C-alpha cells in the first residue's frame, strides 16, 4: 500500500491534470524508485480473468534509449530521460476472448496517473509503434524481448520543459447523459 501524505495529489486531481507530453523534457534523471512506483501502479491494474497479460520494461540507460530512439520514426519523446515499454501476451481468457488490449490499456492509464502524481509528464505512444512500420518489433529486438511478447506502446517519462497544454474537450453534456441517450 502507498502511504497517505498531504504531499500526494488525490486521484481526481491526477486525472484532471494528466495531459500528453511528447517533449521536450528536461534532462533530469528519473530515479529508479519513481520508475518502480510507476510500474507497480501499472501492474496493479485489473486484467481480464486475472490473466495478467501486461509486462513492462523501464529503460533509463542513455545508450539503450539512444538505440531505441534510432528506430522510432517520426521521433517522439526522444529527450525524455526514461521510458517504460509496455508488452503484452495475447492469451485467451474467457470464452476464447482475449482481453490483452483492455489489460494493457488499464495498466497504461494507471502509469500515466502515477507519473503525474510524482511530478512527471508522459504520453501514450502506441499508434506508430504498432503500425505497418513494425517499430515495436524493432524496439523488441533491441530489448531482447522473446517472440511470445509484443511491444505495443512506450511511455516517455520525465519532467516537461513546459507544462503540457490541455486539449480542448467537448462539454460534459455533449458526451455524458443520465438514464437514456438524448433525442
């Protein structure tokens, strides 16, 4: 369990203050204890039928980061002093249904919120990692990931040079209702 502290943000504040940051990041290193806290938050996420299909690799070695960023095109998060790579295993859980996407999505959201809580910025980088360029596979080779795992996402982790700007969101009433869909 995490200790309660007046210094910690509540979960609603973390949700409302989380915004994507693709860079630039300050060069300040991210302490391993913070990376561990973020990863533990990810692994605490629910998973379909408790199959626990999500695994994580934190990268904080400058040379390994450099190798990874050499295959990430277009470049994104390249100034972050750390990244967390999200791996999945496609395991059927219930009635031949696989919940790997839901599992790693829940883990990613937990990690993004934990990062905000600890004063870091991040971004869910998945689209061009899993597209036809097979960047995730190239990253997996660099990290010596076995073939029964798929690298589906990475989160750059660091302190943003400038606070990320919140995106314009539709009004609550345009996307949320009570009892029935509006006419």
